[in-house]
C-alpha cells in the first residue's frame, strides 16, 4: 500500500497523496455518515467524488443534540438509529431510554460500517478526517455521550461536562484512551486517513473549578503522543490535525500554540470572531450569521502562511444553516479566498441529510457544482511551486477584494470578489450594516504589478466553471486590465505566452 497522505516534501502548506499534490476542499455532510444508520453513504461518497471533493470529516463518538438549527444533521441521529462504537448490552437504560452501553464491548455494526466507509472513500481517493473526540458543550449534549456514567455499565466517574476534556478522572480517561487505541488500530491500514484529536476543544468554561485551557491542552498533548506510540508498532503513521483549546471566558480562539508548540501536523481552525495569532485578533465571522468577512479571512490565512504546517479552515459555518443561493455564494467566495491564500477549506453542506445524501437539486446546481469548479481549478496549477502572490494586485475597483495565486511569471490567477456584506448579514461588528448594492454588477479596472513579459489571459467564471477566450496582455509595473462586468466574483488566469 502507498504511504498515507503526508505533508508535501517541497511545500509544507500542501499535501501529497498517492504521488500527487493535494488541496483539501469540501462541501461535506455533517460528519455522522457512519453513526447514523439510515444515511446511505454510498450515494454521498459517489457524489462527493464526482464533485472533486477531496475531504470528508467523520465523528467517531460525538452525537449532537437535535436543535431548531439544522435538526436533520447526520450527527443528530434519532435514538434508535444511533450507531456507537460500543455495544448496547444493558442491564438498565441509558438517558436516551435505550439499553446502556458496555464500553468494553465493541459494536460490530459500527466497525463494519466504518470499514465500508473508509474503503469506499479510499477507492474514490477522498481523504477522511477521523475525529476521535469532541467538546461536549452543555449538560444536554453530554447526556448523549456513551462515556457519561449514566449511559454505560462500566462504573465511570460522574462528572460535569467540562471535565470530559481533561485527565481528572482516571476511569473515564482510561476509557478515552481505550477508544482512541481501538479506532487508531482499526484504521491504521488506510492511506486516506488523517486523525483529529478533538473537535472544538475548549477550556475556562463558566463555573467553579473548570479545566483551564492549559489543562485541556495537556489532555490533547497526551492524546497526540498516544497515537504516536500506538503507530510506532503499526505499518503506517498518519498525520494528526487539531487546534489548541479555545477560551470560553474570556472568549478567545488562539492559534499560536496550535502552530508552534502542540504536536499537530495540521492546524484546524473553525472560522469565528476573536481568532488570534501573534498578538492580533481576526474576526472571521459569527456562527450562522450570513456574514462574509472576506478580508479578515484572507488576512488570517496570509498571516499564518509562513508557519510550516498546513492550515485547514475546518467546518466553516458562517451561513450553512441557510440553504439558499445567498448563503451558498458566501461560502463559494470564502472557499476561493481561503484556497488562494494558501490554506484548505471545509464547509458543512446542510442540504445533505439522511434521506437526501447528495443534497437537493438546488444545491447540486449551486454550491456542490461550484465546489467542483474550484477543485478542478486549483488542482490545475503546479501546486508544488504555487503560492499566494501578495505583491501582484496593486488596485481593484471599489468594494472588491483581490487574491492572487500561482507560479510567479508562469501560470497564476487573480481572483476578485465583491466583499460588501449582504443586507441579510446579521450581527455585523462595529455597527456595520449590510449593503443593499452587494451583488450588483461590478465593472472597472484592476491594476497589477507583473514582470515584463507577454501573457495569455482568460476569465474564469466560478459559477459556471467556464473560461473565456484568451486575450494577449503585455506585463509590467501597474499593468491595467479592464474587467468584464461580473456579479459577486470572477477569476483571471494568466499564462506566460510561449516565445
């Protein structure tokens, strides 16, 4: 078997998989494809492969509480349909009124389904981020977890939910290690797997004697080293992704330790306000707000670009609740800006549910088709040598954000996006309001600093995936390129003309 996906030896911001460079880009289901019995993941994976999607994310243990926001998420299964890694044996009933779990007895159905999923994803060449643990968020969500003592027969300590991400309780911690060991051992054979230790780890939760961020980070470090120890004696060694603990009080999602001191190979960040790096705060957008926040997103990706670890903007939920063209357009633009700023991108496509495994007719035409165009476009570059080109764009039309990416002087693109917030955007910072002209046609000129050579330039439409006929452009400092009228975004591909 080829070696598992790994960091590209010539470009630490990129992956190499089966001998080829790879960017992670996805509009994924909500991570419950294995745990939710009615979900037909064969349909989901087939469509993902057809769309050029290169990543899917898979929760191993976390089961989310059903809420008015996206009640049909795959990680919110109905109780009879929840497939856990542990067998339900009783005696007694768990808090969901089904039989209690025995944490010492693996559930054959779960592992059979997990192996079918990973095998099929491997055949399609899709990377699977296997997520071992998750924040528990609240007593209500903790009540669904098999490791809650009220849900199992194993005499685990009774705890408050924030303690779950710590080593305070010996029996609970031993079962966490056993769960991690079982999953890593079972999945070691696959070359298309990366591990994430914990989804959204948090410290400094409200209340007395809660685990600090440092304490949660020590728990994360132990889990990272445990994976390394387990895989020392196994055929394969896999990449480990994650982030440091965010702080509930005061709220901050720091990333310095994630990049610099914790033993992650990949840094996963969930775009949120008060995301900090190197003493600066970036407002990457409020959860489910329909905010665009393109400039802050670009600035954060570029600020961390010199860190020798890939950055994955993991689980972008800025507008995923809204299954409409406005929301999908927001995510299209955020995906383009993220990738062209040297990072990777994961958007949860909430149009995918247990009885709609490929989304809807509307999402197929919109976000799912658009992600296919983006994946095809980004993978058409010589990615080993491509990088963000921050000095190329000198001036754009008003209200337009620009991003340039590619191989300097050979093959590169300039992406231009209307960065005005839509009127539907909620809770904008600093008293900002949405702009009623957002999404109106844009015309004008972009000023570029190019080498003195000749290029063939074609416009690329992120919505249709089509190129315009090429025109000849002579480069130089302050080269002016007249733009065709466009709505929301456009890309221009420059290829050096042959002598």
